[in-house]
C-alpha cells in the first residue's frame, strides 16, 4: 500500500518537512539492518484521535534497542509525547505511526557502536493492510517454504529491522502464488506466525495461539485479543500448533497493528471452516472495534488520547 505523505516527520527532536527527512547512503542501517521500530495506530474517536497501546509499543521499542545494544537518546515519556505531537502537527484524525531508531553515518563495518543513534517518528493515513474487504471476507494464505529463525540465531521477540528480510521472503513467495500472506513454521515444524502478524486458531470452541518460544514477536494486538477472548469467556491456550491443525480448524485469523483482526478463509487452497469469517472471529472484531472507536468503554486503558 503506497504511503500517503504527511506534512512533517519528527527527526532527532525536530519537525522536518516530509521530503527533507533523509539519511546518508553510508549510514550503518542501510548496510547492516541495524534498526528497531514499531508499528502503532491511532484511531478516530469522539474525543479526537487516540493511540492504541502507546506505552506497550514504546516499552517494546526500548526492549528491542536494548538487545542490540542501542541506547535511545530519549526517555520513554519523551517518545510518547513526540508521537502525540507528530499526530497533532500532521492534523490526523486516524493514522499509522512508525517510530524508527537506527544507527546512522560515521564508520562502516559490522561493528556498530561508533555510529550515532538516530530517532524518527513518522505518521500517515493508512487503510486495511491486507486489502479492502479483508476484515469481513477474509484472506487466502499458504504455508511458506521459508522458516522463522531458530532460537539463539536471532531475536524474534525484538522488532529489529534486519530480521525482516525473512518476512520479505515469506510475503514475496505468497504474492507470487497469488495469495495475500504466508504462514511461517518454526524450525521444529510448528506454526509460528505470518510475515508480520500473529496467528490464532479456533478449534472446537477453544482459541489456540503459538507461544513466544515458537519464534514469534510478542504482538501488542495479540495481547489485546488474548484479553478480549478472556473477557468473552473463551478458553485460550498458548501452545505449539502442528501444521495439520490449520486444516482442521473451525476458524483462523491474523492479528497485528496493521492487520488488526483479519480472518483467514483458505490455507493452501483448503477452506477454513465454512470458508469465510467465523462467528468467534467476528465477535472478537466487534468487541475490538467497539472499544477502539469509543463505542464501548476503554475498560483496560488501551487508548491514549492525542489531545489531553
């Protein structure tokens, strides 16, 4: 989906016109993927835009930076305020938010610590990640030939830029097959996640999702859906999911900041359940959107108003 330009980008503490937010071609990040980032959304509500999961996203940004020995030169609260200020400056009613922290221009070599740490926050208007109608009709996906990284080779729980080459391979293969997305297995053959989404499987009234040990990113929306499922009285189990369980499932859906809660209608050409959005998926969607759009109370404190 093309990016819709906004007015400014927050760049190292200053607002820079969108087209002037640039880096040197010999910046460390361009050569070695030395960045961490987040994907966050602000939703339109009666009280103005509100950011979903603001502090959990910022906490994860700082965790990701920690594990690659990158010290963010701002506090968590300063990043939170900068995100809200950027939304206000760009006059968004709803938007996607991309905080990015990366190693910039100084020396070039695998060793990164001589390079300065740069911090960027961009916001822009963005629609349905997996295409118009995906939230209602579901999407067609396939199990990828690529696997998620093995434990102790990279850090799946951290959102590190260089790791997303794996995700690119997954989604390019899926699109070449005429599919919207791929499902990745871990190195043991169990279900891991999509290229940029967590996955849930509904089977016989129980909601299953892979554990953190299955080389998944611990998604913020995943956390929200786990809470919503508990609120609605569904049993939830975080456990290893064999590939064949995808074909036996009554419902399967993706979760993520971009994907929100997107039903999967076919996997490897086989219909999931009746081949459309299932009733549990719809109930979770209805509850999710009612809360984030302000039609139901924000009982868990997930939303942060941009205009206090």
